[in-house]
C-alpha cells in the first residue's frame, strides 16, 4: 500500500513540474499565479506524503 501512496506523491511532483514549466512559458497575469500556486500546493502535499511514508518505518510482512 505504501508503494502506491508514494507513486501518487511522485505523480503529484510530476504534475507540479509540468504545470510550472507550461505556466512560466505560456501564461501571463492572474492565471499564471493561480496555476503556480496550484503547482506549489501539489509539491508541498507530495513532500508531506513522501516524508510520512519514509519515516513511518518498514511494514510488517
């Protein structure tokens, strides 16, 4: 189960990078800052998830 949760977090990181790249290249104005905020939130959530997965310890077999 932890593996799938960490895959979800990595997916959030990927989405964050793609949104940031597209936003900085193509958009201007309010929508740019809105999408960059969304990207930052995705990155923060992914970081928290990875932190919890790593420091929760090994799972019993």
